[in-house]
């Protein structure tokens, strides 16, 4: 297919065959029309057509003659057959068959993604619709074809399609569509060579002269100018007060070549209330000069809008549509010349802070026709697609090259300098579990505070969010690492009871600030809770009106930020200890266990020691209030505190560790016994005679530590060591070893006592003994100390024959202190020794 749409060759695939059939059918229809126009007896050609019978082969038709009761078939002459053929062609219309074939071919090419061949078929189909006066169907297909030709830059083909669209709009009295297609055609970069153009459609050849004709025609409709020789079709195309016309040109509209608006501020940042310079540049590719009656420049801040009136046409009624109080400027001329920028420079005075952006440039011709063009920045303005590669002189929208390549249609208006002080106070890091209080103090130094709003935002400094991604699916308040709990203070309670705003969310808060006169202050306290150690950034923003909102709409803002480190206050640990000098035989410890089975084992109905440690990991001194163990089921395990809580709360400085001892007695034989949770109550310490600061909290914080499951088992044998708490050098004492059999079987036990260089002993060293069920056997030795200080008692090893298990007391249980001579203790020392003995047990 060539540029003028003439088909030279067709691919003989199924869709090509259908297209070829439509082509031949179109040729047949054209030939028939030519024959009918040349026939001198066209009114008589169908006189005897009803008596002719169509034949299976060309030229074999016959005429039926009735002679009496008989019917005779008579062969036709060439002249009769020609008349019959012309009559049949006149009676039967081929256009709908042509449309059906072209539609089928159009759909097939679209399915094969052959858009250009589909556009060709669509163009032929739309022309057939146009021929049979189905203008709505023709217009719909022509618009689809035109979109492809615009995209690929086929200017001549686009001209032909727009010509048909113009006629369809004219015949259906669609004024807006007619003007849009006419303006687009008038702004097309057509070729100067019209000799090779054929089948140009109703718009004629694509030439500069034809563009000028269309230009004059469309502006005569726009301005309501009627010609004496106006046709009936043109008389329906009117732009009046009852039928006004509004066109909008965006960044991808094909009408950008008709009117292109570029706006640039000469500055990037301005102060509120200060004037800034703005340059407006307009460009048009219409073939003839266009004079605009009025321009309106619209910003996102409506108070900056202004109107430019053409001084040469100010007497017209276009200016009467202005709103009262609107700023009006007068320009010597608003004439657009082809491919020449019209540059206008004015001052703009923004009053509100924020972003000031030019949105639209609206051009008016009279009172009833308006084109609204979206403003573009020179730095980001794209070329006109169809004019991009034309041989025309390239110009820039601004005289200043720097402004032309970097200018923007927006400027940043700074906020007015606030005269209100916003202060955030914080002392030390926040601790996990406590309600950390941050005071916010607002002090007016020169502005009165009207309709103030305080916005609070909590942001993770690492960018991970206040909620862990793994816990985001099951959102709850417990999953939040940090949350804004509330706002405390008498002033805030008064606000909550009034109609003022108070919204609190986990990471955002909004409250109203009461009216403050100059010199007054107001404060509140933010309550923030950390559930995980995490550093956050606290952003607090105050927005207010320096004057009453009825007098001024300019809001001032004060911003403050504070980084707060959330730390873990207390780290807790635990360990289990067997009874002092009482060693049970736990069979689970004699078997090699896997990593998954390595859980603590405790003897049934034996009191073991649970030592819980709490270490202060921060630089903040803590005051420990109490430590307790909450058992899941008190009937399964008896937990008692061995070391009493002191009357005065324990002070725990940075890095110091506190230990509490509990007696644990399992009462149920279970493989996994839940020991419960250790609860530690604490708070910050503020010193003697402390006065709680605004950043502190008086409420106690509870830190919980989960104890692991333990394995409870019945020990078959228990070995108890009995010796005095201390010995004297050279004085003999008795060392007893008691073996208890808790089973119902006779137990055979082998024992061995090793010699010690620190003692002289008497008694059996190696032997085998039998212990009756539910009974005890005592081994008694006499020892004489030979050295003073801490000495290791003779080590005994016992082996159970039934269980093939051996065990021996721990080193700590087999140690005794030997005095060089008889010590003399006072009553106070004896009491302390008894307390230490109880604690050791």
C-alpha cells in the first residue's frame, strides 16, 4: 500500500483474499455506476426485467413468454441482456456486502497485529459507510484510523481521514467535533507538492492553500460570522450563547500544534507576599495569524489568577465575563503568528506558602468560544510530534536561554517566619516496657496562636517500620515495637472534654492547641511505650494562624524532631541447682541426649534451687520492687522464695546484677513440666528526695522471663552427705554418707572412697552393700584434718548395679573449711552464719 492508499499487492492469506474480494466488488460497483451514468435509457432499462430468469452461466439467461396456456422460454439478445444486467445492478446495492468483507478483513488483520493493513481496511470500510450516509459508523471507524496515523506520523493519510471526519461532523451537526478536526487539519505540516496526491477525499489535496481555506472557515464559525452563500449544512454550525464551545488541550492532545502555552517563573523560591516575575509564551502552527481577545492565567492558588485583555479588542464584550475583583492586565496585542512565540511578562504576588503552580492558560474569542490549554514548563516541554522533523526555524520560548532550558511553571513559596517556640524535652534513653513521657512546651513570643494543631509522628530511624514485617499479617497492639499511647496533662484533659480535635493512633497523633496570646505558653505530655528495643525519630509539628482565620488564611508551621533510643532495661537469666550435699541419681543424665532433648531434669518431691539473675543493661539506675514466679498450675510444682524481699527496694546501678533464689519442688512426675514465668517489677530511680521530672513515670514496669520446661523424674537412689559446717585442724569429726533407696527393689550399690592428702580417715574404702526397699544405709567415717583452709573431702563414688549407673557428689558439696584453731563467734556472727547456711541450702 502506497502513501495515497492505492493497493498494489495483497498477501494471499485468508484476510488478503477477503480484502481482494471486497476490492473486486468495489470495482464492479464503480463500473456499474459508470455504466448507469452513460446509459441514455436508464429510466427504461428495468421495464421487462421481471420476465427474465437468471441463468447459472453468464449470458444464458432466458425470457419467459406466455402464449395462451403455454409458457415458452426465449433466448435473450445482447441488448436485452445488457438492459437486464443494468437493471439488476441498480436494484441490488453492493455497499453492504463490501462493508461486511472489509470488516472481516479488518478484524483478521487486527488479530494478527498488522495494524497498518487493519487501518487501510478500516479506512475503506469507513468510506463505504460514508457513501451510504451512515455517518455515525463512519466517524467511529475514521477516529480509530486517525489515532494510528497520528502516532506513526502519516500526515497525508491523516489529512484525508480528518477531511472525512470534518464532513461527518458537519452532516451530523456536531459543532465541537467539526471545529476540533478543522483546527487540527489547519495545523498539520502538509507537503507543498500536491501533484502526486490522488483520492484526497472531501477536504481536497493537503496543501498550504487548503489549510488557509479551512482556517478561515473554522474561525468564521467560531466568531459567528455568516456568509451570504452559506449552505444548509454550514448554517447548523454556529457558536452562540445558547451553544457555547469549550475546548481543552492537554499534553498529549493533537491540538497542541494549534495552541502551545509555556510558563516559567524567574525564581525558584520566593517569600510570601513578595512579587515574582512570570513569563508566558504562546506558540501556534496555524497558517494565518490569530488574534486572541482575552487570556486568563490560572494557578493552584486562585487568588493569584489574573486576566490579560487585548487592548485592540477591549471594546468587545469578552471582558464582561470577568469575575468582580479579578486582576486585569492589558496587552498591546495578543496576535499569534505562525511558528513565532508570543512572550508576555508579568508580576505575581503569592500570599500562601507551599507550591505555587500555573495550571492552565485559557484563551477566549468572543464570549462563546474558549480554548483551555494546560501550561507546560520550558525545561520539560516536548516537541510537537508531527512538526518535529519539519524544515522550520527552531525557536525557544524564552529570550533568556538559561530560563528556556531550566525554567519551571512552579515556584516554592516559603512559610512565614514563625514567632512561636516549640520545645521537646527528654532525659536519657527510653526503656522497653515503661511509658516514656516526653513534654511538649509551646511558648508564644510574638504571634498569637489561633486554631493551633499539634501533629505527632513516630518514624523508625532505620526505615524498618514500627511493626515487624513478619508480624504485619497478624496486626495487633502487642505486635507494635513502639506506639503512641496517649497525651497526658490537665490541659489535654480539658481539650478532650471539649469539642476540639484529639486523635491518637499507634504512630500518629493530632490534638488541638488552645488560643494563646502573646507571651503565653501551653504544654502537654506525650506518652510513648516501647515493646521492643528500637531507635525512633519523634516529629512534632505545630500549625497555627498568626491572626484569626477569618482575617488571614496563611498558616504558619513550626517543626521539631527528637531522636529517642529505646533500650532493653533488664536482661534476665536463670539456672537450676540440686539440693546442697544431696545428690539424686537421675537416670536421664546417664544417657547421651540429643540437642533437642537437652532440657533440665529435676528430682520428684525434692527441693531444688532456682537462681534468677537480673542485670541492668542501661546507664539508668533502676529500683527493683519485687521478683516472683507465676506458676501455670500450683498443684504440679511448689515454688517458694528462699531469699526474702528486702523491706527497702533494691537499687540496681548500671551493669550491676541482682539474684533471687527460689525453692522448686516438683510434685508430679511429668516429662515436660511448665515452670511458669518470672515477673520482675521495677521503675526508674530518681535519687533521695527525688522530684519526678516530666520525662519520668511513677508506674511500675513488669518484665517477664519465661522459664523452660523441665523433665521431672523419680530418682531411685539419693546420696546425702553429713558433715559439720567447718572443721578444726587436728580435731577429728564424723563424715556420714547416707544412701536412700526410694524404689521397691533391693538395690546393690558399690562404693569407693578415695584417699585425700588433707585428711586422715578411718573406715572401709571399697565395698558392696545391699539396701532394702524404702530404706536407708549410712556409711560413717572418722576424719582428722591435716591442713587449714578450704579442703576437699575424700571423694566417694557410688555405682548402682541394677541401673549400671555411677554418680558422685559435686565438688562444692565435698568442700569444708578447716580453721587452724578453735574460732570464737559472737551472737551476731552466729546469726549471719545461720542465714548463709539457710541460703546455701
